[in-house]
C-alpha cells in the first residue's frame, strides 16, 4: 500500500499543503506565504492572518452596482 502524497487543508481561505510528509506550506492561489515544519505551526499562522477571499469568488449583487 502507498501512503498519501499530498495533504491539503483549508483555513480561513488559505490552503495548507503538505507534500510527501515534508514541510507544511501556507498559501493562496497566487502566493506562498510561509513554510513550517508542523501542521500545528502552519495552522496557527493561517488563523492569525485576516480572512482571505479570492476576487473571482466574490458574488455580485444588485446592491454592489448601486453607488452610495
């Protein structure tokens, strides 16, 4: 049997990625923000960041088109 090659988690809009049991990386779709030796360190870092929302996933509503 083989072990999983890729482990991925989502925290507050950030991805925590681990490849073949090496370091954990905190990233967005376009940026790598940090690398950590444990999942707990990577999770703590991601939880300390402000929530991340990609611009492509934002919903457009009628109210957003009306000027204030």
